[in-house]
C-alpha cells in the first residue's frame, strides 16, 4: 500500500470485538465486563439489537431465561470464559491480527510526569524521522491526527484497533502512557514493550489500591510486559524506583544522584537547560518550552531512551528547541493586569511537592486555586491543603470534579490539613469559575495564579452530570 493512501485510512467506529455497545455492529463479538458501577450484562439486549453475533460472559454468570431466549432469537452464540477482561484483550488482539507485534512500542508509567514525557518522546521520535503515534491522558495521535482519550490507557478493544490503524498507516513507533489500573485490569495483556520508562512513584490511587505497596506492585507488573530484556529507564532519585535496579536486568537510571547511569547536572530550571553525564560523555540539553527541575527528569528519561535507540544528541536538541509544550501541563497565560496564570494537572501531593517550589521562585505573590476529585483517594486532600498553604501567599479552595461527593465536605477535608496559623491565607469558593475570578481579583502585576487539578480537561463532573468547563476561556475573559 502506498504511504499517501495509508494516511487516509479512517479510524473504525465499529469494532470486531468490544465491551461497549457504541462500537457494536453486524457480526461484532460483545464482551460482558462486570464493571465497578454497571454490569455489562444489562447491555446485552442493545448489543444484540445492533447486530452482535457473539456474547462473551464469565463462566459463573447467570443468564436469565428471558435474556437467553433473546440471545437464541438473535441466533447469537454465548461464549463462556474464565475472565472476560483477559478475554477482551486476547480476542481484540486476535481480531486486529496482533498489531502490537508489528510496532516499536514504548511504555511510560509513574505517578507523575507520564504525559509530559510521552508528548516529548513522541515529538522527538517524529522530528528524528520516525512515523509515530501517541496514546496519552491528554489525547491520542496518529502522526499529526488527533483523537480524544477518555482513559489514560484505553480498553483493549480500542487499543488494538488503534494499533491496527497505526500499522495500516505505516506508523513504526508508538509511545503509550500506561496507568497502574490498566495493568491490574488486563488492558495491556498481550502487548510487549520495546522499552519502559518509570518516571517516579508516590502517593496516589488509594481509592483503588488498598496500600501504597499494592499500588507499587501494580506499577511493577508492567515490567513483565517487555520484549525479552528490553531496557527499563528508572528514576535513580526515587527510593521506590531505585529498588528495582537490583531486581531487573537491563535497567538504566537517570537522576541527580552520583550513582545514576545518566546523571543530571547544572540544572537551569527557568528555561530548562542541563547537562547529562553518561559513562562516556557529557551532553547539554535545552528545552525552552519547559521549566522546573521536575521537567529535567522527564527530558532526561526521554534522552536516555533515545540515545539507546540511536538518535543523535544534536537531533534531540533540535527537537527540544521546537517542542511546544503539553496541553494543561505548566501551561502559561498572561493576564490583562500583568499577572501570569499557570494551568497544571497537578492533583496529588507528589505533584504539589514538585510544582509548588518551582512556582514559588517565579514570584513574590503566589495564589493557588485548587480542589480535589470526589470518589478518589481522600487521604491526599489534607496533604494537598498543607502543601498549598505552605508555599502560596493566598489559597483559594474550590471544587474539582466532586462527582457524587459533597464539594463542601471535600473542601473541609483539604482545609483540615492547613495549620491554624496559615488559615488566614485561605478563601473557600466552591464555584470553580468564581474561584478563578476571585484569584484574579487578589492578583496584580507580577502575581502568579496557579490553577491546579484539571489541566487540559474541558469539563467538570458534578453528581453524574458532565458540563463544559474551559479554564483557558475563563482566563482569557478576565
């Protein structure tokens, strides 16, 4: 197939195997997933109506007489399996003719920094001449075409159709964020990676995992998904990641620690510049679109992998020079009164510990606007409150995506972590739009307003209702 024609191949809307009725068409196999909120069995009649010819259920699922009669009437086949999540991955890969095996795939995991690292890596691979695709929290891309992302790591039905489209369009390299839950829920089962970057590890997702150790074990389970001894790139300065060096072959460490394989030296954080000292050489890298010490780690992780893949340092630097940044990650907006607003996705204590000191050095008047997500790990709320009050001059506590929780109660959880002598810094405004306006009213030329938690998301979830909410537009109107 010629390359020009390959670029025009559309992304399919109907999947041969799927767990979502939106993607069911004539002859599709519908896989029934027992979800955390809804039971996939409830959607079998709709799947049959849309033309499903196979229904996959777990061996212990009881199908009512009326549903069985409907299945028989539709002449559909019931396939019983031990685990429908594993079956979804295996059947999706088979139906797409195992596209992952035909691509170079890099996986990126870690508590924070995944999205910036993924965007950077995709950009540099592309600039180095590779046809590249991206699967990330902030959106998916095949070459230059963008697709929306609903999860950090998509369900296997979407994933394998995405990878098949990559193969059909002549893509060679895929950069993919991999969330811990995606590994736990078998979304990446059957996909083997040519390299894995582990950015860092810290407190997050205790609404899903019982303990920090079980969350770490879930992250580490990804490391079993390697092609042979494909390299693992580890943060030498993170105590959790450092544990893995002795446990796995083919590890490459990056960080400021003296023992790091690729040591970061002389960081100039404002317009990001640093030296990377390897065993054989010292190289300088500069990325004007990024700032902050934490981003030096993201760039160093990418550079470590790219050098191993044979990409020359001068090509990497040329690509870094024209990198435009990442939507909703340290995204700068200059306001009418001379203040600077920064939108960032930071939504956990580890992100706050990395981001807030970097913001503090930019200004002598820092205002932080944030909330915390409902139905998510509540233990982080007081920690985020404590960090915001420690670093900011003014704190506007608001709502994030409260979901089914009471926004006022979430705000109280946040404020519980703020020391009594710092409470005078705090304003509570649960309407997020008004909270941003309040922060603006408190600012003047030279102030930095950090609007944290939602990043590139253009919506807010209150109860079960998802409404449009665009922070860029709100800032532009100030």
